[in-house]
């Protein structure tokens, strides 16, 4: 799954400094900014923000429920910034969940900022999920609901990031 939003050109590093606290908070202040700015996130706590390149974040999204993740998930984030890359990677750990009732086994994704042309920057979110094998009508329905929820969260997050930069345009797949 991959979606992106185009925003008016600005310095890519300045854009990154605006969106990085929203997608990868490293302290309590940035966690509050994340909850305030990101419509899909209803709770966010930084569990371990000591590392300079990333943090362990506990988040709860408004689409999360027991059928997707039963228990608490922890997201480990890492930030790559160099001359070419402005990227945050995510690894959602659901090992505390009850696999008998939840469908999401793991989720790995990334958000990056790149220049498209002189007038536009692209913020792209990609994600890959491993889900339980659907057996029966109910399992397939839950799987489809989960995939729809993940798509909705990515799209709404990109809209929020575009809004934070003051110039969000349409989200495309």
C-alpha cells in the first residue's frame, strides 16, 4: 500500500522539521503535538525517546479495535536523514496481542519527503502488513475492514501532514 500527497515546494528539510514530530515524536511535547495535529491518533506516549535517531512510541488510532490488534501495540520508529533521504520507518509490534482474536500480525512502513519538481514536494507513506489468514466469511470481513482502516488512516495522516505544511493537495495512490 502506498499513498502520497503533493505540497507546495518549500525547503525539504524545513518540511521535514514540521512533520517529523507528528509522525515520529521523541518526547512528551512532540507526542502532544502528534495527538493534536493527527486526526487518526487519539493517544500517543513516547516510551523510549533517548535514542537520537528514533523512539519507541505507543499510539492508539481511532480505527484500532480488538479485531485488528488485541492488546497494546508498540511502534518503533527510526529516522534517516542525510543528503538524499528524509525518511521515518515504522515497525509495529503486536506481540502483546492475543493472536486468537486479532488479525494484524505485524506492520512495517515508512514516510518520506522528496522533491518532485521545482514547485512541489511529495510526502509518501508506504506500508506492508502481515495479517492472519482469513477463514470463513467473518475472517474475510474483518480482514477487509482492517485493510480499509489502514488505507483510511494513511490518507487522513497525509491530509494532516499537508495541512501542517499549509498546502495539502489531493492524496493519490
